[in-house]
């Protein structure tokens, strides 16, 4: 079933409003305090969305009736409406999980819906022209896709699979600091799946390329949609087999073995890396 773009008469259900990688929540709801479980009651109400659509603060919006939600993207310079605030989408993922879901590394239904909405909005921002003939794309009337009015090519939302691997050696875990990580924290080895390889081959290759460590006993433990902008993170654990750390200097600033009681700064809750490092996935 297709999405319905920019139609104020087609708004439905849950409202997911974004500004960049942040999402809007109600600061006066019962669940608004830091760390509290966020639910649909924490999201903007109909009147708030309607008022925002009348202003120039929203650059794009759509409804997806099949999943009963409306999604909108604010301009980057827009302020939150009175009584609301923007929080990082990563935090939203974590705060929509129950304690059981957090412990098991499972996604929440509301977090998954937000990931879907944010991913589609980003797609609509950047995927404008047909890669075959260059014509301006239109929203398809029957599929969740864009269609070229000239050559009729269908373009569905892009999803890029990437692996993320936590390697253990006794009570130590292998963590790396990436060059492109502006926050400076240590995380797990990760990388995109290349054409022609399996996700298992990718996991082995990435660890070897980035750290010179060979692994064994590779185990798939979970996955997470990561719409920054369009990844599907496939999480693995593995055991150390051989090798001394020698970092891939083009990719990493540092790598090392750490125990969980003496961790460096790591990714925040809400990320698949945090779940791996804290042992929330059960292999």
C-alpha cells in the first residue's frame, strides 16, 4: 500500500515528527521525564500537527494508512512547538522499550515505526530523480515506492545491510574507535556487506581488515533498523582465534581489549552497539 504525501486530509493515527535525527515528544505527558518509558501518549496530538502544517516549519509530510501513522520533517532551524521538545531518535528507540525488551536487545513496535517513518522521509529528501533516465520521480499509487513517469522504473526504499561484531577473549571484549566518529567513543567492529559475500563472510572480513584479529564461533544474535540514513544492522558475537591488534589506520584511531568493569566511553543506549557491549543479546 502506498504512502499519501502532503495531503492534510489524509492524516492518521500516530504522529511522528522529526527534525534531522531528532523526534518531537510532549514534555507535559506522564512519560516525559528522563528515562521514562515513552508511548504514543508522548507524541504530538492532532491539533499540534495541524498547527505545524499551517506554518512554514515543516518541509515534508506523508501518511501511511496501512500502518496508521503520519510522518513529518521539520526544517532544521525550526523550534519545537510550545509544550514539546526534540530528543535524539537514538534515545527514543531506547525509551520506547520495556525493561524486558531492553534486557533481551529487542526492538519496540513504536521504535520500529519511527525508524520506518524517518527512513522514508530521508528517502523522499534525497531520492528525487530516476537513476536510469533522469526524469523527476513520482510517488507510486500502488506500491511503497517511487516510479519514473517516463521509463516506468520502480524504486523502492533502499536498505543497506551492515554487520556489527563483538569479539570476546576470555573476560575481555574488543572495542575500536573509528576515525569518522565525532563523539570519540569506542564501539564494535562494523562494516557494510559487499556485493557477492554473505553476512558471515563480511563479519570475518571486517574484523580481520580493521584489527588483524581472526575470529571463530561466529554467532548471529539480532538485528536493528538504523535509519541514519538507511542501514539494517546485523549483530554478531564471536570468539578470538588468533592475531595481535594492528589497526587499519584508514578507518580507526585505536583498538583494544577491555573488561566490562573498565569500559571506555561507549555508544549510548538505543544503539545495537550498546546492546552488544552490555551483553543484552543472548546468542
